[in-house]
């Protein structure tokens, strides 16, 4: 997140300085207020519920300690990771630039390395013996693997629709100025 925020560029500095209307959202508190925060919390509850419910409805058991429980729990946690990373891409001003894509894939590969470490190494098994070979079970069992696709799709459907409507129907001043200053923009 810090890499994306620190290195992403929306419009060149000269353009930003020549368009003071870009800064009006700050004093108006349009980007962070009670309504925006409430919406974030509502989305977070939705994302968390979907991330947990999809694996436990399709796969899970309420019996703690059995392999099926650990498979469903790991699938649910993996859904949380996928939803978080994809949400960051959805809300990024430049979702397909390297400053968004590289850290997203970097974080995902670190999670996969963590999962591999806890599922296939002696150190991982000493920390959590119930995770032994769980990543393999997730991939090999079709219904479990399907939860890794279905969970994020269901959880982020509303976010995606909202973002597309915002981009194409109600673009922000930044998006209007940014699209007019791109080299291939139609004027």
C-alpha cells in the first residue's frame, strides 16, 4: 500500500498546480468523512462475511481440528488476502501501472511463500501442525479451489460496479483533468 501511495502519479505537477479545483475535495472533506468511513466499514463487513461464508458453506465444518476445518479456514483467509489485494487495485487511480501491479503481485507471492512455509516445512509444522499439506488440499479439491475464485468475485462485485459508475458516470475532477492531459486524450 505504501509503495502504491508513494510512487503513483495522477497528473504532472505543472498540471496539478494549474488546476486548483483539484484541491477543493480536501477542504470539503469529500474524501474522508462519516459517510465515507461508514461505507468503508459496511464494505469491510460484507467482504469479511463473504470471505468466510463462501468456503464454510461450500466446504467447511464446524468441528474444530479436523482437516476439513483447516482447509476451509485457510481458504477463507486466502479469500481475505485476495479481496484486500484486488480492492486496492479497484480503487487505485492507475490500476494497471507498474506501481500498482508490482506491489500487488509482490504481496501475493509473499503470502504464497508464507503458505508454503507453514504447510510444507518443519518450522511451519512446529508452529501449526494442523496446516501440514493444507495448501495442496486446497488446490487439489475442486470445490475448495472454486471458493478462491467465487469468494472475491462475490465480495467485490458491488465495489467494481460502484467504481465503474464513478469512473464513467461521475468522474472526479482529478479524473477529468487526468484524462484530458494524457498524450492520447481526445480534445
